[in-house]
């Protein structure tokens, strides 16, 4: 008997992981609309909660300070009492504070494994400048290659992996094949 990828009692939160530029936010919004679930972008939530940009947090508190804030906001998001979320994580989220284990326990995780060359082409200079670690490395492609090597062991723990065209239809089909389903509909009110 195949072990389910999803927690008992439902499909749980659907979390997207991958390098910056892999499409976690774009695809996450599409999946949330498709599955009629709330969408949460972890970086945007951190910025809303702290009143500071990710860059400002990095500048003031360093990476360790940012990762502590990120872990706390992630735990709060995964524990929320409402319907299951579609969650776009930050690129480094799975790599710190046992976050990947928490994401896998909360529901299916999907690694958007986009080739580095494609990612570098997607990231304009203004976007690179907004990403503290990438800007410090002096360029997108070199940073992405080095970062993928460091993060691969965490991303590879995702329950599912999209390494081809990560379009909405392809990902929905992959999720369905893995047993992810729409939440049961409520009976009509009498």
C-alpha cells in the first residue's frame, strides 16, 4: 500500500519551494484560485508583519535574524485555523530551522526545479538588486548555481518535483496523480 503524501484528514497546506524566480508566487496564486484556497506569500507576509522589507531586515539583523523571523511567521501560517493554504515560500525557507520537515508535515510540498539559466534570464537587474544575497554575490547566474548546490538537499525533500513546464495544468495533473484533491464540498443547506 502506497503511503499518502498528505496528512491524515485532508490534503493540508500546499507549499511551493524553489530558487528565486522559479514561479512560486505566480503559480501559487494560480493554484490557490484553482483549488479555491487562500494564498500566502511568505516574504510578503513577513514584510506586512514587520513593516520592513526583506532587504531592510537583512541589513538590520543579518541573515540569522531574518531566518528567525521567517521561521516564526511560517509556523504561524501553518498553524492558522482556517482552510488549507497554498503557500509560496522564500527561496531559503526550507533550509533553516527544520522548516522543510514542518512543510512536509503540513501537506504536500512541490519543488519548482527550473534550470538556472532560465531563472537568471527571468530576473531583471532591479529584481537582483532587491534580493540581498544575490546582489552581494555580484550576479544572478553565479549566485543561483552556488545556491542550488547548497539548497539541493533541502529542495530534494519535497514530496513532489516539477522539472518540466511548471504550468497550472501540468502541476494540477501532477497533484491529482499524487492524490491531492479539492476539499470535499459541503452538503446543500436545507
